[in-house]
């Protein structure tokens, strides 16, 4: 049995979990700190001498070259192995190691405000005066977190996530006053973290087990990963909670004036069904809601359309062994110009009856991450273009790039795509992460006036809950918004 996340990867957040979100995890038996200490071996690959690699592709950097950083290393010595020019090498070493105050006359808050209005690319190119090749080295570093390159992420946001280049600015922790809805607040302190082998699908399974006893075997967060589900228990007429799968909602409307209930129409196969209830929580993503509930006020529908979900591709590649990774000394590879910008060996987690491979001779899963970014466009336009890219790309194209990129990175370690790859799964997220406001392109709305706040307003007996409603692409945000939506119904 081998598992890897096809969607949400971790329990984590750039902010501490709220009492509500943390309380739900506790009610489900999830103690992220205890589970991490007991089940996650974060040093396993490092104990084998495996480090991080950077792959320079010939299309972007004129030559295919893999460099490996492990243990304590010297940036100048490491960069000397790359196809980068001497100037680019020098600039990257300075960005990574030097403490330069590029704004010596400004206060910390003034520096933060200036950084919030420039992209990380502009910071590197025009403030740090880095060579364009050095800027290209960093271009895809933001893909996994933001879904776009450094051209569309503010310098302040990447500072909050520990990116290099800001060591000499002496920025104070926390967000600056009047920063609006920016990721600057992430510097206020992050949450605990934990990775289930199947990502946060385990949280969904724990919720189902909690709501419908007997639907999933077992009784703890540790045994849920390999627990079997009894789908016949999900939709029983005598149950207090019913979950109806394979049912696509087509229309939701209030009944009466003032509303006394709701009517929901949904499709199962080719048949349209209707059901009535006292209230309804719409928990799909925002841009769908105006089509499901066209009676919403126009201002609210416009607000719901504002957020553009971030497209992502998570390709899971099954290998019959991971000896090439061991020979090359890598567990994770960043590819700034590659079709997939990141690939890594499956995290090592032993939980319940699930055990990760410990020998390079054993099969393993590799995750490859692609963000179909379109540099040069505003962020939301990049995401719209990415939606078409994700939906219009054939599996054959993905497979070609997977085989090609793994071969070019791992062939020196003895990798053979024809014999070493045993399976490929491509998880397409045309509408993936929730959109988080970007100070480069979005205004600083007044409190209560941001699109996500206008869009989530209760409409009769209908409330709205999703990560879009909190403008943050994290599980704790989705939990908090669900709690808010339910509480709204109790108050009316």
C-alpha cells in the first residue's frame, strides 16, 4: 500500500489555528504535535545523506545540470557547478547570504509598505540589482505556495515566508499597520503542522466517521488512514446525518417571503431530484454560487465572481525503487525552468498500519508539482489562463513531460523511465487554492468591504462556507468559515 496526497497536503497554516479549527481537530482525535512526534520522520532522508537539488534545464539556462546541496554547504562553491554566468552566481550568493540594507533611511513599517507594492522579481532586479539569470533562478520558487511566479507575488509576502534577500533590512516581526489583506500577516506566527499520508483526505474521513458512526472502521486518527469505509451506511433514512454521493446540485432557492425554508434541485445520473429543508449551507467554491442561486443580489454575485481559483497539477509517479535518488544524494528537486517546478520523494510517515518505504530498493511515490503560470499578466488573469491550460492538456502531454524531466534529472543515477516507472496519476486542480488578495493588483478594501466578505453574506435561509469565503487557501480557514455559516443559521 502506497499513499500520497492528490490535493491538500498538510495540516498547516501561516496563522495559528483558531479555537474553533483547533477544537474540531481535537474532537476528531487529531493532535498534530503528538502525531508528528510519533509518526513523522523528518530527518529520514537527511540521515541517508540525501539533500536538495536544483535542476537547470537547457531551454532556460543553456545546459542540463543538476546540483545538490546537503549538510553545510558554501553557496559560491555550489553555484560554481551551475551553467550560470559568474555575475549571476555572485548575485545569488549575495541574495542568500549577505545582510544588505537596501532602504537604510526607512523604518521597518515604511520598508514593509514599500515591499508590499513591488513584486519579488522587481525587488531582485531593481533593488538588489541582480543579474537577469539570477532572477530566473528564483522565478518558480513561489509556484507551490502562490500558484504564480515571483513576477506576481509581493516582496513582502515572500519575506514573510522566509525567502532570501531581506536579511539586512532588519524587519520587525508581524504585519505593518494598514497593510490590508496581504500575506504580511503571516509573519505573526504559523500553526502546528502534520502530514497524513493521503493529505487532509484523512480529516474528511474522520469527519464522516464522527457524523455517521460505523461508516468507517476504527476509532482513532492513527487507524483512519487504512480504515475501510462502508458506503451503504452513508445515506440511510433512519440516520441523523445522511451523505448522498454522486449528486450534483443544480439550483438552490429560498421558499417564501420572508424565507421559511429552502428548495434544492440536484442531478443523479440523468434524473433531476428535489429536496426541501429548513436551511442550506453552500460549501462549493464562490464562482459557482451565482449560477446555483441566481436570485442573489447583483452586488453579491459580482463579489463572488471576483476570486479566481488557483490552478495546480499534482502528478503522482510510482517508481519500482528509488535507488537513483540515493545515488545522486537528493530527496527533493527544484527546477526553476522545468515543466514541473518541483518534485520530491513521498514524506516518511508511519501511522497505524501504514508504513513508508525505508529501503531505496522498495517502491516509492514521487510527487511532481506544476503551476501553469503565465508571467507578465496580473495574478487573476494568470489563473484564468491556467484553467484553460489544465483542462486542455492531454494526459499524453503530461506523461511525456514526466518521463522527459525525470530522465534528464535522474539518468546519471541509473534511472530508466521505461522500466522504473510503474504508474502515473495526474491530479488536475483547474480550480485549486482559494484566491488570496494580492497587494500588487488588488486594492486595500475597508473592513467589511472586501469581495469575500460581501460574497459570503447570508441570503435568507442560505449561508456560504468555503475557503474562498475567508480568502485563504488553508484547511483551518475552511473550518472557521463553516462554523460561521452554521452559526448564522442558528441566529435566524
